[in-house]
C-alpha cells in the first residue's frame, strides 16, 4: 500500500466516522451503530469508497479489542475479578455449553454432519466483547448487575476461544491438511512441538506476563516517567500492549486474554490511570475502525440473493441466544430488569466467530457454502445489538419498571472511587491527605513526581502517577463521583487550568485550592473557586503569634488576634476580587483602604478595649458604674 | 407563638447518643433557631454581636448541653462571659434581655436518685444550676427550671427515641404558648410542666 493510498483510506474511514457517529449519537443510537453504518456507507455495497480490503482492515482493527481488554483489566482489581469468579465460570460456562447444544441440535436436525454442527454451535456461542462493552460503557450500564454479568460471560468466552481453537482440527470432516503459514494468531511455531512442550510454553508465557507486570514494569515505567516526556510514556504503554499480544500469539493464546491479565495485574499500580488514559484514544479509534470494517464486510450480495435464509438465520440465532441468556439470568437470580439487560446485551455472535469461521475453513471444518450465509448473519446480528439495547432501554425497561434504586446501590458496592481527590502531593497536599487519612478518610491522589509516587505507595497510600490537569485522567481517577477536589499543584498556571477544566466538566466538585500569593488567590476567586487557601498565610500567622509571645504578649491574646486577622484577610480577598474586576486603579486604592482598615481594627483590638471587643472580660464601664463615675 | 433560641454546646456530638437524637428530632418550627456553638466557634472566638442579635430576636433561650462537672461545657461559660456584656445584658443601661425566659435542657449520665440530698451528688440539679439561675436573674430574665434527661448511661436505643419524642412534644407546646410560665417556675423540672399539660387535657 503506497503512502498516498494509506492516506486516502485513512481519510475515508475518518470522514465516515466523523459524519455518522455524531448523527447516530444524536438519535440516541450509540457510537457502535454509527460506526457500523459508516462502514456500510463506505463499503462495497454503499458508496464503494473501499474495495474488498475490509477483511484485512478488520484483522488489523481487531487489535482494538486487545486494547479494550487491557483497559478493562486495568479497571478490574484482582479482588474484584475473584468476586466475579462465580458468574464467569457459572454464567459463562453454561451459556457457551447450552448455546452450543441448542445450535448444534438445530444444525443436526438440518442434516449437517455432527462435527460441522458442533463447530457451528461453538462458533455461534461467541458474543462480541467489542460491541457489548463499548455500548454498555457508553450507556453507563457496565457496573450494573446485568452489565457485570454480561462482562463475566464475555470474559469466559475470551478464555474459551483458546480450547475451541485447539479442538477445531479434531472436528475437521473435509480433510485438508493446512500448511497455513499466512493465517492469524492460531498458527504458531509451536505447531510441530509435542503437547507437553506446548503446554509448558503457554504456562511460561502467562508467567512472563503476570510476573513481568508485577515486578518488572513498575521500575521501568518509573524510569520512563522520570523523563517527564509524555509521548515516551504513551509509546511505552503501546509497546507493552503490542508486546504482550505478540507473545501470546507466539504461544497460541488469545492476545486479548494476555493483555487483560496484564491489565488486571497493573490495576493495583500507581500507573493505572495514566496507562488507561494513554491507551484509551488508540483503543477508541481502533475499535471504531473495527466496527466500520464489520459494517463494510457485510455481504449484501449474499443477503439479497438469499434474503429469507439470512433473515431466518439472524432471527434464529438471536432468539435462541436470547432465550438461553434470559433463562440463565433467572437461574442465577438476576432481578427482572437486570436479567433483561443481560439477555438483550449478548444475543449477537461475536468477532471471534469470523476468526473461527476462517480458521475452520482452513482446517477443513466447514465448507464455504455453509460459512457464507453464517458470516453474513453474524455481522447482521452484531449490527443489531445496539438496536436491541436501545429497544430494551426505551420499550422494554419502562414496562418492567427498572428497580433503579437497587441498581444504584449495587453499583456503589463495586465502586472503588473515593470522595476526595488530591491533585499534587508535595508538602502541601500530603499534609491534607495525612490529616484526612488520620481521620479514616480515603483519598485518591494524583501526582507527577514518580519518585514520590513510588515512596508513598510503599507507605500504603493510594497514589497515582499522572498530570491531574488532564480531563481523561480526572475521569479515570473518579472525578465524576468524587465530592471534593483539593488542588495542591506546584504552579499557579496549572492550578488555574485545572480549575477551568473542573468547572467545565465536573461542576459538582467542590474545589479547595491552594493559592500562591494574593494575585493568584484573586485569579482563583474570579474563576469561581469559593475555597481559596493562600499557602503561607497560616504559617506566617503562626510565626507572628510566636513573635508576639517572644515579646511578652499573652498567648491567648495573640492567638485570637491572629485568627481575627485571618478572618479579615479572607473577607478582603473576596471584596478586593470584586473591586478588581471593576478597575485596576480602584483595586490599588481599595487595597490600600483594606490595609488601613485592618491596621485600624488590629490597633483597636490591642489598645481601645472599650470599643466592642471582649468587653465581658474587662468592662471599664462596669468599673465606672460601680465607682459611681458612670458613663 | 414563642420564638425559641436553642444554644447547643457539645464538644463531641459525634460520640453522643442522646444529644444527637435530640438534635435530629428537633421540630421544624417558624421562629425556632438552633445554634451549634462548638460547630460555629471551634476556636472559642465567639462573635459577640451576632450572638447578641440572636438573643434579641428570640423570646425563650434554651441552653442545651450535657451536664459536665455539675455545670455546662466550657463553651457555654465562654458564651456567658463574652455575650452577656455590661451595659447590654446587665447594669444600669443593660436591658436587652429583660422579660425573656431561659432554661437548661441537659442530660446526666447518672440517675435522678443520685441528685437528691441523700444521693451521692447531695444536691438537686436545680440547686447545682444556681450560678446560671442568678446570672439570668441579674440580666432581668425569667429563669425556668431545667428540662432534664437523667440516666443517659443506662439508656437503650428505644429509650432514647422515647425521650427525644417527649422533648420534641415539649418544644412544640412551648412554641405554641401552652406552657404556663408562672406555674412552671415553681416546679423542680420542666418535664413536670409537660406532664401537667397532658394531665389537664
């Protein structure tokens, strides 16, 4: 492919996405359907802007799925994964087995040989991780009970693909020994090896991924973070994902599974949020590309040639899978609305089916006549998913009456985010964090100094590496659900930038900001921050108090005086900010006036005891009254 | 309608069982103000002008507090020292509070039997509150007997619910001017005033 050619294709894909996705979102259909429509539009049966390379693009774009599972893994701490073990094995296992049996049964009834029927059953039991996770995440249903169950099933399928690929050769009925060097990840250099060596290689590869992520990656990321070059960190993140994918491919494991494992292992690390937000745009683009490719490869010729057959296939597949899923939801005691969400999310056949079909063809499991209509049906079932979920959301759920409250509560239980975010963990932020911690309040900390992050984590704090002024990182750290944001960054510019980001995207957050000087404090107040803390005020007041003490003032007097000074200072900040907006010149005079005010007030506090302060402790008027000289 | 100001002083409300419930169950009445002194003045820097303005705006003042060493928590003493100024609350020109009513709402850990001549505290709560009674009289206010919740150490959750509900009823009656202050002044506790109202119905 020449450079010009590549640019042309990129242009077509991007333009299609940029036009159709916002349109689809606008009609409430979700981005996945938008991408699929874009694919159909530019594909061989639409505007014919693309040739037949859709299949190749799809193989390339499948990498988006790998990245997605990495990100999913990052959000899934091992403890949570362990909690999900029952749904993964139970729901996932039963789903695959039951669907396979039902589909194979139908196929045998249609007089297909049992081996082919079983292979079809296994293939159709797959669901689309890409479409389902993307759509559910977009609708924010991933953390609901139904969403979690769907996720568990998808995870099981990603694992199940490996044994299925392994047994496919045994199901070959049309004997054709494949010397297929140019296939995809399933053909490996392990092919010729004895079984024990293959097993050993697989185990070693998994150990490398888990062990490496656990012990090797943190120092490496730390060294890279120290360079403070963001793009190098991004490159390292990509390198990690691609490297794992290659390694997994080498030993015949699913790359998605490998990166998922690495993600889970890294979910505890301080680089979690940074990795997540670095990989996220690539993941999004590649997934989009993948969906476009799926849309572009739908063979409308075949569909138009045998419309009835394809329609029956799609309907049959979706209905059979839906029935199995719904029944399982009941057995596993999902509530009614969550069970429906679960069943409506997964009745499509997934992208792995394309892999299995082509692999099956190559291994002689299927004949082309069988797979053609099935591939079309699979693609259509995928395209149908977002529509089904919209149908569920708009038509079915309102009738069932979703137990919204219950759903919310369950989502909370999974929630790992904390109510307080601290941006910047230098001496200022860390003191805030320590005080909160001493009172049993957990905080999420974002800091840009890798050494400090490393140290603090060793002390058991929940600290993440990353630049807090980035919107995506704030999202990853849970800004949408937090209540307070403590700004303790080390520069006024960054603080102000972050304030603007937060005011725009997370208006619900209460910002408590450290200010560096008066000028900076004014800027913050003007930007709408109600809680501004000039950084040296308290310390300098304490010095002032101690100085007074050294000079012989009573401690209680000087402490009270300092607090009064502080209250006055806070009041002035607000007034002066308002006045500064009117005119700069007036600010100068107003500032002078405030200072004079302050002087007068403090003077009064010290000298003029009769005015209005603490009269109760020493009332000259009382003395006068008693002596009869009364005022 | 009596305007009621509750001056609440508890240095560790988060650890309190009874006061927390009393506060949670306060009735929402027009003219009833709840001032949480330890929350507003964590440094004991009482805003004298603000507190005096609050007093001027109300008819009945309630000092709500636990009974610490036969008296109030330190905050309420600070409040008395600073807010009840000469020339405002007392003295020749100090008439701001004349005619207002004041009483203590307090909780004791020990039982009522301890606060008798023969009990180990040797005095009744009303007797022990004499300094406040005299302060109030000097300011020209009418001092009412305390509303007392005895025996908080022995209370179960349902007990606490009961006393909180009783107190709520009392405040509602007070707000609706159903308490006869002349008769109440002679009683040992204001709890008895509530019982009298109920008996007369």
